[in-house]
């Protein structure tokens, strides 16, 4: 017979003869060795997962704790603590007495150690002026995540795996996510890089808008809302000419027509503004002073000009009469 625990055990031998007579004898067998148990709590814990161990044992001089994570510790104390990484574990204990006898004891329940890592994500972290961004949770855990709590720059909050927030002004902003699991594990994390909202430039076009061809016009790029950002310029003058200067060189128009002058200014963040200016260029009038005629000295003749609305007459000093 195999005895797997220490103690004193009575053994009875019973003999029956041919005539039915019965006799018996009892002897006590003493199995030396320690006796005891293993207790631990809590069974469910978040990292760093510190567990308290205790053993109620007799005839024990040494406790060999096997934490089932590759770590064993021998102590003379019947209590100890151990910190676990995330996972599930079934601890064991070996009791040793003064004679070197050892008794293994296996735990009755598994220890579960949980962890959670908060990971907030957003698709676009840089845009212009204002806009609504959608934030998505990418957290991971060996537990069930039950709550997603978002904290925005104005200290407003929202709960959910995916939330949105309207940014109304330029600046640098950070958003924080707090996640909580079924077993109470909590982690907090901010975006790995903050959100950058740049200000778009505001521009207009200065210059003449009408005249007669051929005509050379000068246009200037006017910054209505100045800031510290360097602006890049793209001009299209409507006649095939272009420029990348804030104040381009004069532009010559040779054909009468209506033209649209376009200026685009953009900063290093890609924020841009577009300005337009309509110009109306007219052909010079085809003026006729009237038909040629011959008159006598001291005679009068009325000229009948055509081709214009208003006329300004000038004396020709080269006339000899």
C-alpha cells in the first residue's frame, strides 16, 4: 500500500481457519513527514499581481514555494508574497521536515493576473482652422475591457470605443484615454503625438481692375491675417502668365476681354486661401474726326466725330493758316 500523507495508520490482519475460527491482530504504522495545506489570495488580480501565500503545516521546517511561473523560493516561514506577470498560474508547495521527508501540496484554484494597455488612435492629427476628429480605441488586454473614457482639451469627456470631438480653433491639443477592465484593471494613455491645428492664411488681391488694351497691370498679394508662418504664392493671371511671388512683376494684357486673376497662398502646414479679382479690359475706341473737307479763309465748318462718347479737341500748332 502506498501512503501519500504523514500520520499514524492502524493495519489489521484477520485470519480465518478451516473450521471457521477467526483471529486478528492490529499494528500501527507511522508514516513520518510534514502535513499541511497551501492558501493564497486574491485569485484575480491586476498587474503587478502581488499574491499573499500562507501554509498551515505541522512538522515542517522548510517551505519550498513553486509559483508556477518558473520561480521557486525556499523559506523557513509559512508565509510569503509573489508578484506575477499577466497570465494564469497554479501554485504548489513542498513541505519538508527535520528528517528530510517531503510532501508536495498542489493548489486548488488557479491565479489569474490581468493587464490592460490603453492605446488611443486618430487618423488625422494635423488639419486647418477647425474640424471634427474621430478617435478610436486600439487598447489590448487579457481581460474584458468594459469602459472607454476619453478626456478632451477642454476637460469635457465622452465614453465609448469610438468617439468624436469638434476642434474650433488653432493650437496644439492632447487627448487622453482611460480604459477599465472587468476585474478593475485601469490604464491611462495620451496620443503618441499631439494634434496640431494650423491657421489658414487670409489674403486678397490689390490692383486695378479695368482699362484699355494694350495695358500693363500690377497686382499685389495682400495678407489680411498675418502670422509667423512663411507663405508660398501661386498666381494665375488669366492670360497664360503665372508667378510665385507675393508681389509679381507687371502683367501685360494685349487683348480686350474679361479676365479672372487668381492668387493662392499656403503655409508649411498646407493650409491655404484663394483670392480672385475680375478685370475688364476694353479695346481702345476707333475714333474718326470726320470727313476731310476744304473751306475758304475765314469760313466755318463743323466737324462730326464718331467712335467715342466724349471728345477732347486740341489745337495743332503745325497748321500754317
